[in-house]
């Protein structure tokens, strides 16, 4: 498992990156994190929804309800233009940190 402090630091850029793939809803986001982390990171609804609500208040994410035939309606979340800009900034910061660690550890940084 990935340490909680590292998860906490990465949670915002991860959420913005997942939503950059396209609009999504709670269960699908949690499943995507599970898949991306190969089971090393497990988000719960108690982690997910406070984050989404905070990002919504910051104007980085917006939500809407979508009705799927024969299923209950789902609340979807998507990036706003401000969210796309925030993601670009987050990506720059994380790639800078990755490059520094790669140099310290004698590794080639992976680009982005």
C-alpha cells in the first residue's frame, strides 16, 4: 500500500487527471484509482466525495445529473477550464519533483 501522506499529496492531481480523461461518477472514479494503482491505493467514498465537493467549490470541477435507461440517475463530474489549467500546473510541479528524485536515485525520469 502507498503511505497515506503520499496519497494525500497526490489526490488532487490524480482526480484532475482522471477527470481529464472525460466525465465520470463516483464508483467509476474509485475503480479507476484501484486499476491505476494496481491495488496499492484504495479510495473510499469518504475520500472521494469531500475531494470532489472541495474541487467544485474551487471552480475546478462541475457536476451534473445523468439518467441512464433502466438505472438510477448518476451524478457525473467533469473538469472546468479552470480545472484544466490547474491540472497543467499540477503536472508541471509533479514532473519537476519526479525529475529531482530520478536524479537523486540515479534513474532516468519518465517524461510527460
